[in-house]
C-alpha cells in the first residue's frame, strides 16, 4: 500500500485522532450482538497505546439523521471496548466537538483511550462540512483512518479531517486496501471471482472491472436468472430483471472479448414459492416448470464451481448463490464457502451477505481476508477511488 501508516509516525505524547467503524448491531436493550468491527480495530488501538499516544476515537452508529438520539449513542461501545482492551482506561464523552470534549482530551494520559459520541449527531458529518471537520481536527495531532467500512463516504470524519491534519492509515485500513488491491492488480493465477446476489444492476461495474482481470467469473444468485434469460432460457417465475437483459447480454460479449470464462449455473433448486418450507426440486436450467422459481444453484453447478475454485490461486467472492437465509436454499452458498476453505489460494470475501454467509457457515476465520466494509468493498471491486483512502497521505 502506497499510503503512510501508523508505523510512519513517532507517537510518544501525540494525540491520535482515529476514525474507526464502530457501527455495530445492537438489540433493543442496547447490547452489542456482534463486535466484529470493534475487534477489527484493536490492533491499531493497541499499537497506538503501546507507543505512547493519547488515543481519541470517533465513529458513527446507525442513522440518527444529524440529530442527537440516545438510541444511537456510542456509550455501550465504550464499555464494551474497555472489556476487550482489559488494561488501561477507556473513557467516553457525550459529544464529539466543543469545550467539554476538549477538556476530556486534555485530561488524557499517554496510553489512554477516549471514545467520542456519534459523529452523525451532527448534520455536517455526512455533508462533509468544513467547520465540523476543522473542529474535530483540533482534537488531534495526527489523523488515523482505520474505518474501511466508511471509506467510500466523503464525510467530515473520514475525509474532511485530513484537510487539517497529517493523515495515515491504521492496520485494518492497510490490510483491507493492501489485500484487495494486490488481488486486483497482480493476482496469483488462476484468478477466480464469484459474483452473486439478486440483481445484475447492483453489480454491473464490479463485473465490468473484473472481466479483464479474471480467468473465470462464476455467477450465482438471482442475477444468474437474468443472464440465463438473455440466452433464451425460460426462467418461469424466477426473479429476472427485464430492464437489465441488454446489459447482461453486453457483459457476456465483454467476457468473450477479454477471453474470460463467464460461467452460469447449469441447474438450480426451483421452488413453487418464495418460502422456507416451499416444495422444491433440482431442475436443469432448460427444465424449470411454469409455476417454479430458481432460489439456489443446483448440485451440478456446485460441482462445476467447486472445481474452478479449488484450482484457483486467488479467489474473490461477493454475493450469495441463493436465498441462503432459508436452509433449503443455502447449500450452494455454503458449498462455495467450503470450496474456498479447501482451495490452496488467497481467499477474499467482501460484501455484507457474503460475510454473513461465511460466518453462518463457521468458516470466516479460515479465509485469507473477510472485509469489514460492505459498500466500500463493493466500490473497491468496481475500481472506484474511495474518498477515505484518497485522503490518506502518500508515502
């Protein structure tokens, strides 16, 4: 990664203003139900503490729409973080700018950690207002961006602050950009990408960006129906994007132009209804009955895709193969996850549903990298510049 990182700074006595992504799920009782994102920030926080920095953390939580809302307070996160760090003092202040916050920062000792209140309590955050960015910047000596999950947003706390402070990447940001960047720029081959999800229209730019780079692109999920429909298959009651048929045809042609193999399911699990207990059967793609819809890839397709994955040296996966939330239609998605575990390859999982699938399958820890950023990883795979990354100083 050609950006400066926390290891390029002498931290002793400095105030590290760190953008983390603590946008974690909570239940109605305000209890954190999944602390993956908090744990992902621990290496950066620990490094800064051990090197004598005073650590000031800022994050958003939920969508309070620019207004104070206790439902979205980060106070429970501060308490949880204290438990994870164990030693040292983690404090919390119920604002993110102003005199009260400056006093809390001034009271910090080297190695202390302070978590600011939700930056999205201010409308200027999402509008990237200069006055909010400048007020936040006054709290630190160096800006550390470790929030890859929000790197695709040009907000005051992700990009604006970098206009006023020297900026570096934290370990999580460095890892996310480094692993995915290398996979896209100089992958070990064969390079296989697996793209799923409901709609072609959601992944057009990802597919366009990947086709010149990959040796094989495996398509699954609802979007496969649209590709099959444009080839003349009757997909019956399956989800087909009528207004994306032309696009799907162009992508098939693009694959031919680049010499990339774009693979589609040869069989599916077809059901009579979109329901967990729906009657279902394996159907070849040319044999789907008039009252059926495709809700997963079938066993022949699983075998075909597993063979491709297991022969690969680099695998990127974004999007499930079917409606994996329903057990009857989860086999394709979980089989892809297992094939990636068994592959002698760099395996990268990006996108909310794919991440949920590997966690549900119990194999997340066996992947080379599971991205913490849903929208950010998608835009990265599309080849877009991410404002939060662009704002970090070059080496």
